[in-house]
């Protein structure tokens, strides 16, 4: 599967080959066509990730180069972007990662392939619909004016309301707003659904421990996970935990960013790389097990074109 990056003039092709027809991979290729490079190619990426060159497959290091021509667009580095490589991209040994987040709490956030992140959608709307709303609202928590209804804001995950001032409605029986104090508070949930908790505490005075949880463990947290957002950058995809390892509470926090959620399908994990050419970017797919494992892929869905239409609508304000 492959796509040109941005408009190149005339008829433009985006190829969705066998094994590439899942929604996440299609959205990734359409992201290239809309003008998106890979997130880890941002010129400021060294603040947020380390590239382990010793574990990169020979001849593929060019896929990890930074690009000085990428516009940061005043949004934070997005670990949960559909355009971000996974931790084992182009690895020469699946016991090792090629991309390591400097704040290890983000390690299971990168490489998702199930849903567009909020920042993916926000950037697309800025590029193509940025002049739609003449009156700017004071959207909170990284929200932005909804191009289809300029009287309300589009809000990142974990916030809701006309100006993104409140929290989303949770599945009945869980979620809510809490004030942290000097006593331990235990939150239990046996409900299948989405739960949103907003916990307020004095600066630097909240401590979270996960005592017990059942997850589908994966290198990129997929179908069920705990996501934690903190600080003022709620538009940024948060820490995700989907394995039973205890979160590293001693990790150094990320430095203040400069002005500036994807899930697995079947036997496929995310895209593992691209040739950063001037005109085209080529994607390759790895299997979820070891790279030498062979699996049989069916033909692309008969509904592929309707799927592409749906994904384009998601890019443009269908969150």
C-alpha cells in the first residue's frame, strides 16, 4: 500500500493492496494523501522519542529521518496519531524496539491503528477548513471551532460541552468528578463500556496505582485499555496501559512541548515503515506474531470505497 504525500497534480493514486484494507491502514494512507508525514518525522521528535538505530533492519534507516519541512501547526507531539510508527517498526529482532518514548508511560500509546486521534482530525480541519469559522471561540482543553457548527467546539477525548469545559458522559454506573485528598480512594468498575473520571488535585499531588485489571496485552494498546491524561494538554493522547505491568511512576516527565487513539485488526499490527521520498511514501505491513510468520489475507472488502468515504468524513470533523 502506498500514497503520495500531499497533492502532486493531476490524477492521484492511493494504493490499498492485499493485507492493507483495514480501516486503520486506509486512514493512514489517506492521511499521506491529505499532506501528513509520519508523526515521528517531526523536527522536534528528539524531545519525545529515541530511535534505536542498532536494532533497525539494514537498509531501512532512511525511514526514521526527521523532516525539517513538516509544519508543527501549534499542536503537541501526538503519540496516539494514526501517522505514528509502532515500537517495533523495521526491527531486526522482535525482542527489541526501534522507537522508545522518552517518557516510558507513552510506550504503549504509539503505533495504534484503530481510530483517528483528536489531533489528526484537528490538523486536517485546520489545513482544509481553517477559515470556515470567522468568530473564534474560547475552546478549552485544546478544542477547536466545529466547522459544521461554529457556535460549538470540537473536544478531545476526556472533555465535552459547548466549550469542552466538562467531561463526557460515561457508561451508566461508572465515571465522575473527584477531588484527591490525603486518603486513598479505590475505584472499582466491572462494567463493559467507557468510563471517564476527572480527578482534581493540588499541583503534583496525585498518585495513581492500578491494583488489578484484565486487558488484551499488546505493544500498542488496542481494544481495551486505561488512558491517563494529565496537565493542561488534554488534546494529546495520554498514557495508555493495557498490560499488567505496573506503570513506571519514576519516569521523568516530558519537557514542556514547543508551540506546536489506533487499534489492531485481526492478525495485523500497524504499519512498520515508509520510504520518505519526495513524491511517494511506501508502506509495508508486519504480522502480529514474528515477521517470518505467514498468514493468508482475503480480498479487499467489497465495501472498500464506502469505507474510504467514511474515513475521509472522520478526518473532516466526524469525531
